[in-house]
C-alpha cells in the first residue's frame, strides 16, 4: 500500500485524523494522550495548525525535592505533508527518572527534571526539579521557552526541600518551616476549555514541617516527613505536572487544533 499523498487545494478546510477529535466553536481539535499520528488528507495552500506540546513531569524524590514540570510549548505549524508523528511522554518515576519528551512533528518539549536525591541538586529538564535539603542544594535548570528552574533546598537536615519548577513560575525554595511549593504552570484554551498545564511538584522533608504544594497545572504535593508520606501525590496524568516529593510525575499531552 503506497504512502498517502497530501492534497493541497485552494478551497475547503483541513481534513485530518488522529487522536480524540472534538470541536469547539469554529475549531476542530485533536487530543493525543498517547502516541499516534496526525494524518492530513487535504488542506488549503498555506494552512497552519496550532499546537500545545507538554512533556512528562519529573519524578519527585525520596530525599525530597519536588519534580519539575514537563516542558510546555505552543505555537503554529505550516501543513506541508500528510503525516505528523506524535509522541506523548510518560511521567518520570519517583526517585529515579526525569519525565520523557513529547514531540509533534519537529517540535520537542523536554521532560521535567526529577527532584534532588540524597541531599543533592535538582535535575535539569523542561522545568528543573527541586533541590534537596541539608546543604542549600540548588534547583535544576529549566529550558527557556519551556519552563523554569526548581527551588533550592534549605541548609539543614529536617529543613524543607525545593519545589519543582513550572511552565509559568520557578519552584519555591525550602525553608526552616516549610518545603517549597511547585511553580505554577500556564493556562491554555486550545482544548476549548481554559486549562492549566505543567505545574511543578511540591518539595518534602524528613522533618515535621509544612509540606510543599503542587503548582497549578497538575503538580503533585510533597510531604512533611517520611513517616507520613501518604500526604504526597503524583503529578496529574496528561498535564505534565511534576511529582510531589516521593511520587511519580504526570504524563504529558499533545493537542492540535485548526479552523474548520
């Protein structure tokens, strides 16, 4: 079976398949919560689509930085061919991995950095993971245009760790009284509903102090000590939210829309 050819014409609208298809106003919307392909069968000359590409959030760490949000990119892409691969990145695993990249065509959003482990700095990513307590360990570095840096941990054991960075704001630093909150994400209405994506995960501590809360956009909450870690929550699925300290990051999402 031969490769499908894109029919470029002067009239009508874009016709495409792939993902879950919905409409809102004059827009047709393709939402990918898992990997697939946007297949365009016809499009007027000069057609463009809008995109939102959010990578998977970084995992929070046991000692105890919040995970950084997955990178978030928005923009427009010209339609010049028939098949556009889509990769939706998984969230990072608690204690061990950054989030995974999401890709639409040539647009790549970088997975969020995991939280700092074993009293160490947060890891770099789309947004950086929070740094651990006990030494003022720095947050990881985010990528300009995708996210922000994670917060730093405080100086002593039992102090707070940093929150993970979000697409809209850096993670907060930890202190002697509380772990840092995750940075807020950014809001997009590409789905037809105003929604926050890519919030950073809250930091945690091995002391009985305030927890770090996740940022708007699916960031998970941290916890106040490893004896009560049930307060910790994972990043929300399909938001790119960073995991709260001790929890996994949330998976990413890719949304594409165009006028009908």
